[in-house]
C-alpha cells in the first residue's frame, strides 16, 4: 500500500458514564489509501459509528482516547496530521468538512430545520473552499442533480421537512460530496433508499473515487452492498476487529466464526425455502464485556474452558493479506503447514 490517506493505529475508545468507564472500541487498526474503499461491517452496537466519528473527533465530551491510540491524516501536499492531538474547534476546520466529510445515518438531525437545504450547502462550500456564492450555488444544484433529486434548482430553496426521508438522505450525500473531500465517511448511506437509488448512489461514489482519488470508509450491516462497493473489508464485533482482508477473500472464504455467522444469516436467493441461520444470542452490553475473545459467548463452535475465554487472540494471517482474530493453531492452512 502507498502512503495511507488515514492511518488508525491501536484505537481504543472509552466513555465515562454513571456506571463507570465503558470500553466501546478496543485496539482497532486499519488504513485507507487514496482511491480505496474500506467496508466496515458488523451488527448494531459493534462500535462502527464510534470508530468513524473518532476520525473527525465527533464523539461526545465524555470520550476518552487511550494514550497509545493514533489517527494520522496524510493529505497530499501537507504534513502528516495527528488528529487526536487537535484540542480546539478551530484546529479541526481543515479536517471536518475539508479533508474529511461524513454522511450520517439520520439525515433529519443533520440539517438545520429553519435554513433551506441550498443555503446550508452553500455555507459549507464558502467555509471550506475559495468559491464565490454564485459558483457555490451552481455546484450545490449540480450535486443535488447527480444524486437523483428531481428539479434540483427548486429543491435548493426548500427546507428539510419538505423532503421525503430518501430525498433528505440524498441531499446529505450531495452536501458531503460537494466539497470533494479526500476521505468520505459513509455511515449507512443507502439504508433509507430504494434499490434503484441505492445503486445510483453507489455508482456515484465509485465515479468520485475514480475522478478524485477519494478514499471511502463505508459503514454498513449489508454485506451485499459491501461486495459491490468495497475493495477491502473489516468485520467488527463489540469494539474489536474480528477479520479483515480483500472483500472477495473475506466473503468467499470467511475464517472467523463471526464472519461466517453474518454470511450464513443472509437469505439464500438460490434456495428460498432454506431457513435463516441467525447468530445465537445477542451482542453483550459493553458493561458486560466478555474476557478473552469477545465473541466466545456467542460462538456456536466454542469449546468451554478453551483459551478464548481467557486470552485475546492475535490477528493471524490466514491467507496473504487476509487476517482473522484466531490463535494460529485454529487456522487450517497453518495447521497443515506445521504438521
């Protein structure tokens, strides 16, 4: 990999709460290169959004980052930036909405209700670019059109409450993309959209990656979307990375029981009568975080008393560029090589 656009190393995030210090993300590491799409997959409560927000320091005020954690932003033509070292809001201006933009899960909470969609789009362009107001309006209308909003010039002057849920989602995507960020964080960006618009948005993101060399962190629970969109995938569970690698390798040959469970839970289009196979149990509360491998309490293949109850397994390379949180003796290929 060339110099990564974003380099996340040993990211550990805890929250101060009335119940005590809660670990939300633990020892997470990944990189995204310019022009690369990394998919971040996992159930709700896995820590995906908390991880993504940390790249722009958008988590709540009770957030505590471990001293060993590092988030380095490498924008071409600028010195490497240690994101976690930024303490003041004004220091974050080159990062938030400049080098990095984010598409949030809930579009209604992202737009000011008393300001038109167009004015909000123009305001951010004036803040983060050297455009004049006329050019900013032109670019905003063009982006609304590119994400499939009909009569974009008319919609430009409307308010968020005048948009349907899907239209608000598309407007938020248009707003995030209009500054042409170096890194786009897309947090469930297509969840509220029908399949035709979903395909259109995915194609738009691919076009922008090709056109501007933009990196994307694509967060979703939909492995089908990841298969169409991402170059690499990281599978997350209860704040830890369980498996990572090229998207085709991970989906075709999942090594970790959690990844296998996510894939087995998908409906099988070639056998519509086949029953769904959910992962047993529920994801534990961060207040009741299991020791050892955090997934061992739901792993259907877990052997009681095994070291997975006591020790955190390392990220073992199960194939070239493909890693899983397993002890080496439990990886079939490594077993055969050492036997």
